[in-house]
C-alpha cells in the first residue's frame, strides 16, 4: 500500500488542526449567541423570561448544539486522520460515544472547578495543572474511541 507523502501528511494535520479550531470557535460563538438570545427574550418578553420552561429550553438547546458540534469534530477526526477508506457510517458509533463521553467529562470538569478549592492547595500553578488535566482527559477520550473505531473496523473486515 502506498504511503502518504510527507507533504500530504502535513497538509492533513494542519487542516485537521484548523478544522478543529474552527469548530471550537463556532461552539464558543454559538454558546455566546444562545446566551445573548436568552437574555434578549427575557428582556423583550418579561413574562416568558420568568417561566422556568424558557430557561430549560435554552439549556437543552445549548446542550444539543454543543453535542452536535462535538460529534462533528470527532466524526471528522475519525474519518479523515486514518490512512484507510472509512465510511461515515463506520465512524459514527465511536464518534457518538466519544462526543457523549466528552460532553459528560466537560460538565463534570467544570463542576469540579467551580466547587473545588484547588487554588488554595496549589496556588498560582493551579490553572496550569487544571489545563493539563483537561488536555490529558480529552486526549484519553479521543484515543480510546479512536481505538474502539479501529477495532470495530477490523472486526467488520473479517
């Protein structure tokens, strides 16, 4: 089987980095826009803003949009990065599980940060420790489900 050229490998790596960065940026902008739209609805329609249902709807919308963007990122990574022909139907189960796990980890991690006193223990280096912990957790999720996708691909090819 012919190997990818060095230049093509670099182009794929750079494009995946840019694509993932773009999806993260879109996720941040979408989250901010949903929050602003929530405040706009509460300001324009004070009675609707006081309903608990309005807050729940916006929270569900935020979770669904965030999950969908995360699913797109994992699907593209699992489809484009391997040097083999893979259909989206083959990477979809791993991408769904990875996106679901990553979203759960994200909410658990933000809750941990919000309610812990890590700055009292570690001082000024606490932020670096938290960032490295999040990068480690994200990489573990990405690699675990990439391996899952590869094993399912091998199982289907037998």
